[in-house]
C-alpha cells in the first residue's frame, strides 16, 4: 500500500513540476509580411535579444536569446525560460528590404508575445537641384520635400521641407523611400515670382532612383 502511495505521490510531483515549468516559459512568436504585396515573407533573419535586470539596477547591454529565419508562411518562434527581463528587442533583416527593430517591455515574468510586422522593399531617391537658368540671384530659393511614404516604412526620410537659397545652387538630396511604390515630390521655386510644383514618381525597388530639377 505504501509503495502504491509513493508511486502516486511521485507521479503527482512530476505533474506539478512540469506545470511549473510550463508556467515559467516565455514565447516570442510572430509573422512577417512584405509591402506592397502583403504576402508572407520567408527567409527573414530574426534576432531576439533581452536586457536582464541586474541587482535591481538599469542594464544597457543586450544578450542574445536566439536567432532564426522565417518559414514559408513568414512565421517564427522563440521559446525560452522565464527571465528577469527589463526589455526585449526583435531585429528583422533580409536582403532587398529595409531593416526593422521592435522593442517592447515584458508583461510578466513569463508570457507569450505575438509580433505582426511588415518589411518594406529598399530603395532610395536622389534629386539633383541646379540653379542654372539666367538671370540668377542670391535671393533665388527652392523649398522641397518628398512625402506619401507608407506607414510600414519606419525609417523612410521624414517628409519635412528642405530650403536651399542662392545663385549657384548645385546640390543632391538623398531620400530613403519604399521600393515598388510611389512618392509625391513637392517643391516651390522663388525666382522672379513664386511657382509651386507637385508630381508623383514610381520608386523601383533595390535601386537608386533619380530626378533632376533645374530652375
């Protein structure tokens, strides 16, 4: 009878131990899609890192939890034991796409975190601006900006106006943009009056797109 009781006790202990282990597991998982197709993106490198709380003090160094690649359905998963986490970071990268970094705080000692993110194709735009139409004046001016980037492009150039002034402007402005997408180019030229221009331009992915403005 005692032997039977011991076996049952041992079995219950193992069940309890396993349940405790499951309660202390963190899972960071998710799916990555592309823009503008919004299709599952495979072979994305996913690096998962953590800042560990050290003796209740702030820690500024990152430790690697794991690294993997997304599957054909764009999914990934990391499973690891509970940590005294201060912050998590997931870095996404793939050739031909803009990198993306996601930082987030822990919800609890152990939890499941789901990430749904979109990677944008890489591209850049170079605009060559030249003041070369006579007569030229030191008061000649151009105000220009590039806008209408998709919200998914978190590192596209901020769509603020740049102002150039002078008789001998000869400058190249470089903008980071989303590939396989259109941008809006707006500029105002002040030269013997003021004139506003606006146009759209298709950005070819994985290349340097160019435009020249002379006035």
